[in-house]
C-alpha cells in the first residue's frame, strides 16, 4: 500500500498534467487482458497522449479546479483516462481502433477544448482527418501550382529541341534558304546588262567655217 505522501505526490502530478491538456477521454476497461492493455498504451503513446488507470476519488480530486472537473465528477465503476495536449483527432482515432479490436475497452465520455462530448461525438471525431493529414493536404495545394510551373519550365528546352528536329526532318530550313536566294535574284540591278551596247555620246556640233576676207 502506498504511503500518504506517495498518494499526495500522485495526486499533484496528475493534477498538473490534467491542467495542461486539451483533450481527455474517459473509458472503462473491465476484463481487458494484459496483452490488450499493452497494445492500448502503445497506441495512445504513438498518438502523442498518455493513458492511466485511475481511482475514482483520485481522478475527481485531480480534476477539481481544471477544465475537466465536470467530466471526472461522481465516477463509478472501473475507469481510466486517455489525455493529450496535441491533436484530439489522433487520440480519438487510436482509441477507436483499439475499442474495435478489444470489446472490453469502451468509451464513457470525453472532453475537447473545454467541452464535454458524448460517445457518438468521440467516434465522429475519430472520422475526421488528423492534423498531419490536413497539413499534408494544405501543403499539396500550396505546392501544386509551383510544381506545374516547374514542369512547364523544365519542358521548354525539350520541346524546343523536338520542334527544331522536326523542322530539319521536314527540310524547312533548306526551303527557307532557297526562297531567300530567289528573292535576292529577283532584285533589279542598277548596272547595265553585260553585252548591251553602250549609248553613243551626242555628236559635237560642227565648227563654223572662218570668214575670209
């Protein structure tokens, strides 16, 4: 049996922890096996939470003066609590999965962000996407436009190379050069054509005969 000082230490520790948490789920575990209990604790830990079997009087005294006071009042039967300072959805998902596999583990009620929720609401909470899933979706939406732009920019050199290659195969550059040459030969030249007779200069006027005396 624990000494009074040890019980007081347990009470103080639990009260300190419960004062910080945003999510608490009250459960019962009567008839649960050691193997299932171990599986339960590991699942809660993986979700970033803690799980403890509590005596009813200890739980009520630890909850006094905290946001979960109403949840832990007038408890009866065998009780345990799972609580977390992090994502309530992750904790609800972990507990719901265990409850499906272990019939002896059942929900009683819960508290999320200061509001008491029912068993049905705990199950609804478990169906929501977790914080990590939401962050992943948001990051995907934010990155998608940038990824599309990067893909277009990366494709430009490749598409340009394909276009040039196809033009060479179609002999478009050669026909363009020939067209340019024909256009050049059609220009009028200001020089006289070879072999054409040159125009003769105008004949000088005949000198007038001198007058003889």
